[in-house]
């Protein structure tokens, strides 16, 4: 079954399917969802921080961008 789905699923999805081939109880499933959300949130924050630093952004620049439509 996984073989036929390989063309449609990402490598992450395939790995998760192999890893979690059994049902989790609702509490463990919720914990897993929280862990995954935390992982992706941290990655997003890290990317935003890198963008901020690489482009030498400031609070003043952010305020300017936020108020562009109001000018």
C-alpha cells in the first residue's frame, strides 16, 4: 500500500506512515500533534529571525511596512 502511494506522498509522510503503523490513544496523538506543531513553529521563527538579521531589519522598518497602506 505504501509503495503505490509513494508518488503522491512526501518523504516525511512516508516515514511517518512507517513509524506510526499502529493507532495511538487520543492523548498520545494530541501530544504528537503538539510536538509537530512546536517543531514547525520553531523552524518558522528561526527562518524569520534569519531573514530579519540578513536584511538588517528594525522595528522602525516594520512599522513603516505596516503603515504603507494607510499613507
